[in-house]
C-alpha cells in the first residue's frame, strides 16, 4: 500500500498471490482509498479471477502471459473498461441467451482475456476491426455480460476459458 500511495501509477500490476500478503485485500484497500485506481491483477489460481474482478480489478492476466498480451492488458486497463451496447435492447439485462459461443467467439474471448483491443484482435485473427467488434458484441450478448471484464469473468466461471 505504501508504494501505491507514494507513486500513484497510472496502472498497477498486482500479483494477488504473493506469500504473506492477501492481494485481494490490498486491492480492496486501494479501491476504497482511490476508487478510480486502475489495478490489473495476476495469479494462477482460478478462484482469484472472480474475487479480484469483484474487488474492482480493471483486468486479470495469468503469470504466464506473453509480453505483447501483457502490454495490451495494461493499455486496456489504462483506457478503462470497454462497454459495448447490446444488440438486443429488448432482452432484460443479465438474462443469458442460452446460446453457446462459436469457435471463433471463443478465440476472441481468449484474446479479450489477454487485454487485446478490437483492432488488435482483428489483426491477430486476420479480420476487420468491425468484425472483431461484432464478435465481442455477440459474446457479451450470449454471456449476458455488460462489458468485457464481466465477459471474461463469466468465461472462466462457465469453463469456456481455462487458466
């Protein structure tokens, strides 16, 4: 906490599984003190994902994340959560459609997990930014998520994403 108070970084990468430290509690303290703080969490324990997101993390990466994906996740955390309007405004919020994700949507969700933007996803998959955005919108709709972070969390909870 002292390092956070002293330096006030734009984005903090917090290892929530450090020995002798409750990383989730550190995250909660930072968010209580500075609600606008952008904290990207890292761990290998599956249960840490939903706990860190519930505590206010701007994102989550595994410890084995590739450098390019880590940079993208940091950029994404800095820019703030991305909320995309649902394509079906008549469907009540939080109501899952029951549809399964296509193979391509699962690939896009995995790239979202790594913090890539729609443009970066498009380049990596050889599709346009607009098509990547359409896939993200479909993922949000199918999972009943209000944003990218919630979609990734639900992806882990539903077993679509693995650590």
